């Protein structure tokens, strides 16, 4: 039986420039958090319209630090979408608070003012809203609503580097936003994350929290020509990024606009090719913004069984993936009471993610769509 060459669902765009930047960091002798991290923080924050960036070890730790910063505690509730990678809900448990699952809009996969309002209670201290798969949520509506409710809005922008809302980068104007640089994202440092804020005092505390609560960073201490006796101001964490990662991130940041343009072009071609395929609804831009198409998903109707579609794609040499998970259906959250989440359950049950990356060719896309048409 012949082995079918698979079209991968994703490939990180890394090249010789990233390899050279990492090697230069190694040769410099400074491989821990240092000057490259500081530069990456400044340049990334500027790129997403924020004043301050605080680099961390992952988006998960970014979300954790955001909730610590906002003093979310046991007894508090935090509204989150169930339709998100499980780290979104896990961060709430890290601070001892209770995650409350909200449903999402069927077209965007994002929470809305209405879905949050349906589950908000007097114990709601914060909302974590996700720009799901790179599709921006309605930043204007949610920020206004959060202010009116008197709750904190944390923006989970893990997938959103390069997306826009109302003509601005998805994180611009956020009180606090968390970002991911995992290899599944457009901009990768292997692992890693960032917290962006506009408040200088918040940025200063986040820097302490990521580095054991020290009042002076290790980089500043080692750079000083005089002895520095640090103090540890509070119990905190080791959530630092390395200069090797930041060196790669700086190169990737320079590629970001081109990566987004290429993915949007590929997504537009998918949408054109899928226009006459019955029973499939491809993801599209919301009216108020543009997605970076970190993921390109299609929603199936009752004529198609998702797992059968995935199996047929695999038989035909296409590596696709199930759609976004629903945390409330996982064993880890079996003890959490969740109200009706019809859109969440439909999307997680009836959607799949198609290949989208810089090496995807026109022939690849025609083959993938051809397989889908054969199932119609």
C-alpha cells in the first residue's frame, strides 16, 4: 500500500535568520532574560499598540499573572469561554477563583456582551475574553460593557498577533492582554508569551511577579558596576523568557505583516473555492475587524459527520484537525456546572481546522477542497 504524502495542518515559518539570531545570543554569553528580551518587549508592545510589554514563559503564565495583578481571589468568579484551549480556564483555577463558562457567537467563536451577561453574577470579578483563532472579538462592545459592570476585562490574545479591531491592532487599548508565541501561532519563539499593559505601575509589578518578586531584575543587577542587594517584595514566580527566545522573536516580529498578508490571501482563496460547497461554512472576518487567520476552520452542517470528514481527509493525504475544544466537556472540568452552551457545543462537535501555512500551494488547496466537495 502506497504511503500518501501528507499536507501538514501547519508549519512554523522559521529560517536561517532566526537560527543566526539564536546563535548570536548564545555566542554573546547572555542567554537568560537580558537585553534582547527588553528590546523584544518594547518592539512587540509598539506593534500591538500597547505602552508596555512584559515577556514571560507562555501565554498561560501571562494569564496567571494578569489575574494575580488584578487580585482575583478564591470566592471570585471569572467568566471565560468554554470554547478555548484549556489554559484559559486553568488560569482561573491557579488563583483559586471559579471559572464560569459563557457561550460564544456561532460565526466568530467569541464571547459577546449577551453571552457574558447571561452568566454574570454579583461574584463576577473578571472576564477573560478570547480572540479565538485570531478572529477578534468586539473590543469596543466588551470593553464598554466591562466598565459598566465594574469588572476587569482580561484579553486572551494568544492567537491574535496581527489581527485588527476597529482599525487598530487587536490588543490596542486593552487594560491587560496576554499573548502566545507557541509554534502554532504566527509569531513564535518556540515557547513564550507576553503581557501588554498601558499602566506603568502594572508593568513594574508584572516584572517583579515574573522574577520571584525581586525589586531589581537579575539583568539589571548583573549589569551594575556596583554591588546590588536585591529584596524580595512578595511571593512570586519564575516565569521569565530567555534572550535566545527573544532573539528569535525579534526576527519573527519583522516578518509579522508579511505572514498576515500571506495567510489572508490563502484564506481568501479557500473561501472562494469553498463558496459552492454545500454544508460547509468557512470562518470569515467580522464586520468590525480583520483576522490574521491563525487558524482556518469550517463549520459543518448535519449532512456531515466531523470525524468522518477528518478521516477521509487523512486518507487523501490532508492533515486536518478537530475544531476548538470545549473545556466544560473535559474531565478536568466535570465538577463545574455549566449552563446551556449550544453554540460552543456545536462548534467543538461540528468544526474542523484546515491546513494553512506559508508552504501551502494552490494545488494543495485545490486538492483539499476537492476532497471536501467529494463528501458533499
